C-alpha cells in the first residue's frame, strides 16, 4: 500500500533569484590591483604590482640598454690601453734594462729609475728553470733568498746613508733582480761545464764580480748618500750574488 504525499509546486522567477545573481555578479568582478602611492619622480618598474606593464618595461629597458651599449662598444675598446700596459708590464723597458746590465763598465742608471718587478720575476723563473734542468728543484729557495737579500741590502744601504738615504724597498728589489742576469747566464753555462774542478769556480767568480759591479753602480746612482760607502755596499752585493752562485756550483 503506497502513500502519496502532497508536495506544493516550486515556482522560480524567469530572471532567477535576484539577490543570488547580484551576489554572483559582485564576485565575478575582479578587484583592481594594489598600486602603492609612489612619488612622481619614481620610475622603478618592479615597485608596481601591475605584472604585465612591469615586465614589458623591464624587457624594453634591457633591450634599449644593450642596443645603446653595443653601438658604442667598438669605440670604447679601441680607446683602451693594451693589457700589458694596464698590468704595468712594459716589454720594451724590460729589454732596455736587461741590455744595460750586459756591459758592466758602462751602466745606464737612467733606465732603472722607473723600477718594476716584471723583469726580475722573469729572471728568477729563468734561473729556477736552468737549475731544474741541472736536476735541482730550487724555486722556493730562490724566492726566499731574493726576499731576504732585498731586505738585507735595503737595511744596509739606509743605515750607511743615514738621513740622506732615499732608497726604497721596491727600487732595491728591482735592482737586485735585474743584476741577477749574470747569475742566470752562469746557471745556463754550468749545464755545459764539467762537474768538479776549478773551472766552475773561476767562471762563477767572474760572473759574481760582474753582478757585484753592476749592482753597486746602480745602487749608488739611484739613491743619495751612498757614494762615500761604495766599498761597504759592494761587499754586501758581493755576499748576495756569491750565495746564488753557490746554488749553481753545488
């Protein structure tokens, strides 16, 4: 036996529920993006939360910047100095200073007034390379002795010259380095000299005297107050280059 329930009919208006439709329309309307109050002079695109305009502005700015920099890039590179000049390495000056050491009786001190360390470093590496060919790995010893020798000669010269001494450590290191050229030539010749005997000692003495004479003349010429102490300065230079020659002999 079935029961029947009387359900009243539900009638909807033709336009729908006006209150519900109004609420849905209010929800569908997007809210305006938040725009902070910026001063009139501010042109930073990322401060704006309008993503589309900020992206366009940023890409456009980068493209314009690249185009403007690319147009004047060739002119700026042409005006720049060579890389060696920017690093303070002048091969022509290094060659002139090296040639001035070759004649121990006529040393030109004017080319050594502009001191540098590029030439001495090349001579140190050449000396260490010739010692390596002789079976002696002495790069660290050479570097350590160069530092100690430069400081030693700098202290001795300024103590002898007193208040008149104006020799700086950079100039002293440059002179000691360039005057290593005779010792470097000795290291190259020792590869062909017989081991032992008095020949190596005689040849080493000649090159040590050569280096001592050149170094003493440059020290006295480049700095004031050393002329009356030439003998003591020469003795200090003789000790320095004798030590390096002992590396070659033994």
